[in-house]
C-alpha cells in the first residue's frame, strides 16, 4: 500500500462514524498503524492497517448472513456460514446457505461480496447480449438483471447487486421458478 494511501485509510477509518458496534481491537490496530506511519515505519503501519482491515471483514462476514431467506414452505435449511476470502480469493467475503427438501431437492445460495474478482464476471452478467450468447436467459430479481441457466434437472441463477455482491443460486431437482422464489426472498437491504 502506498504511504499516501495508508494515511488516507487511517484518517477515513478514524473519522468515519461507526454504524456497527465498535470493536476495540479494530480501533487499536488503526491507531497503531497511524502511529507507525507518523514515525516513518511503513512496514509496521501497513501490517497494522491490514490487520484492522481483516478484523473489519470478519465483522462484516458475521453480519452478512442476514441476507439469506428463511426456508420457503416445504423446505428446510442449514445454518448460514461465512468467511473472509483473504488474499487467496482477492479479498472479500464469502457466505452460503444450503436448503433441502425431503424429496432430495437441494438448493445452495452463495454470496461473494466486496471481492475484486467480481469485476471479471460483472461485464457479462450486466450485459443482456452476453447473457443470451452464453445460453442463459435474462430474468429480473428484485429489479436487478440476473442470468438463469437450466440444464437436465439442474438450474443456476446468478445476480449482481450494487456492483459489489454476486449471488449464485444453484440446485438439483429444483425448478427455475423455485430459484427465482428464493432469489426474490433475499434480504438485499441487509447488504
């Protein structure tokens, strides 16, 4: 991270009003990073600010599971799970929830949030012509363009929300209409 960016990140983080409960460890890491920066200790400053950023992503990952809907009638669900992607996935947050029926139908909702890797798929998923060329069908999910693919008993629905969140709903033994029902039940306002 460039020194000027370190100072900007630290300043914004200290000045920004907190919407969630403040974690003292985050504030301490930001303050330590700023102190190291002021002393010209750029490596230590960067390390502390990276640590603060990781703690913030972990906090956000714990909160984001609220976007997943409760099971629809006839369905059951496992508890949602989430983790931070770290550098391996370009940063960001991953979360998912598994739904199932007694008749062996299965549905998985996966969320990738705040990942730089989303930029590579957004161009296709926000362009109706590209969706059609890939064999998908353009549908709407809560006002957002989505791509629906159905093949031999399997279905997949992908939607980009707010330019930083990608939901993928996939299932076996699931009708496309069921995927759309679940997609329309997502609590997008909780992103």
